[in-house]
């Protein structure tokens, strides 16, 4: 295994070391696996390493070839930046009393030739959230400019002071820089109770939300005030309803419809998108008729029973999200699924078959292969997945889907209208060919 990296461990004091007696391995479901050498790539810029307290890393003994624990310290995982999809989770054994991990992704990582390597693929060439593209001085000046330009706009204040400057949201940073996709949160309420919700967690839960949820209902005029200039002036502009700092935007569909109608009175430029759970097909149809261009529906699975035990929907069911995708396509809109990738579940044979059916049934245009930000043990316990079944491997599953559905696009971000209209692979400001 000459090109396989060595296992990493942490001493609990913020220091990370290699263990050159163990090769790094990966995890899918509950089990650890040797990782094919071509599944390792250098950790991309913008990635981070995490200590996993109360967990011992699993590696492959360099001498014997047997799996064993690293007893030298705590396990280590990597956060991989946007545009990359993880192929294996960090492999570890959880000790009794270990804390639940916060809502981040935990990709397998190792060390070789003075470099960090992770099990991942670059799924999207768009550079809109590249770490190198963010100049903090420009972001601060852009934030100050927007707050001054819209002094009474509660939504601009929320996006700049909370999302951009406090939580360092990449989409809010791009808004501050006047480019590409602009976030438009609209709903403080939600009709799902997602186990891994990043903006709301019950007080009795063992994890906390990573950010605060929007606390007010924006008015259409507040939305129109800053989105029209963005659509008119930004390169390859998109405005997106439905963000991580809010509930479900379709609960505010009347406000969104009114906003879209008013926006289109001022400009026909750019793309209007909604990121949603797809729970209200009738609302989707109304928004399409008003001028909605694209929709991204989030799901952890193409299987109803796995979806519903995670989302815990109120007054809707899995069939509604399927119908929403169909409605959007029938209206001529672009559809994506925001597909939470969890090695061992996403690439199971049952999930693969269910995904094929979903693609054929809905005619979805794009899969956004997103990393699932969640404690693996906690998640699998919550959804009642107590053993690892037969699996294909995430990379092989992607290849099989691509082969069967050659017109289906793979990516990580909502495409601008220029790509939606047909020149999908074009080079544009913020994307590479």
C-alpha cells in the first residue's frame, strides 16, 4: 500500500500526529474498510481537521494487515469544503460516555508525504465558495455598504450581521461581495422536525444548532428592495429563497410569490431559486406561475421510510416531495435534489434502486451530492439503522447513475440561468469549465 496515507490521531490538546504503524482506513455505515488508493485526494484548501473526543481511530496495521485501534490518542476526521463529496467517513470506535459530535461532516483523513489526504471527489467545478476567493477586507466593506444602503431592511441586517459576520456563511459573503447567488431567508417556521436541523434543536437534545434561526417574517418590499439590484448588477446572478438560517420557505409562499411578481416588474435578469423540503406541491405550482426558475429539494434518502424517520414531517409525506419535483418540471423549471451523502446508506443497494426510480419518475435535472453534517453513530441510531447492509461504494454508485442517466447533471450548487438554459458547461465568472 505504497500510496495509502497513515492514520492521524490527536493528543486532546489541539495537536495532531501521524501513527506510522497504521494505514488510514474509511468507514461506511457501521463498518471500517480499506480505501482504494484512487479514492484519496489532497485535502482541498478550506478544509479543516477535527478531533473526535471519546473515539479511537481504526487503522490497518502496517506489519500484519489487520484492523486495530490506535490507542495513542483520539480519532481525527476532516471537514471537506463545498464542491467536494466525501466517499468514506472517518473510521473509529466510540468509547462509553463519548459526547455527541456537532453538526459537521466527518470525512476519513490521513497523512502522507507531508500532506493531508481525504477520501473525496470534486463533484463541482464552480468556484463560488472557494476559500481563496474570499477577501475579508472586501467582505467587511461590502457588508458596511449594504447596511448603509438599506438601513431599515431587517433582512439585510440579518444576512450581514448574523449570517456573514457571525456565522461566516459563504452565500452571505458572496452577497456582500455583490456576486453570484444571494441568500433570501423568509420563514421562521418549519413543517419538519429534522433530527440534524442546523437552526433549531430542542433544549433536551444532546447537540446544539450551529446557528440561530430567522426570528421574523420579512415583508415582500424588504425582499424586493435588495434582490432587484443584485439581479441587475451581479455577475451570473441568482436569488435563493430557503436557507440554513430559516425554516421551510414554502410556508411563506404567498410572500415569496408577491416578491417574485414585483421583482420581475423591475428586471428579467438572473435566476430565482427556492431551496425547500418540497412539502407543498400546490405552492410550488403557484410560484412557478409567478416566475420561479429553479427548485432544490433536500432529502437524506430516496426511500420513504428513511426520509420520514429523519425529517419527521408535519402534515406532509414523502410522496409530496416527489409531486413537487414533478410539478416544477411540468412547468418547465429546473429541479435539483440536495442529496445528503452518508457512506453506507446513500450507496446501499436499496438506496441505489430507490434513487433510480426517483430520477425516472420525476425527471430531475441535477443531483447535488452534499456531505451530511451529522454525528454518524448518533444519526444511524436515530433512524434505527443497526447494521450495515450490502453497498456499492459512493464512487461506484455515482458512476452507475451517470452511465444510466447521461443527461442528469452532478454538482454542488444551484446553477445560474445561463447554465439552466443550455450552456451548462460554459465558463463564467465564478466557475471553471
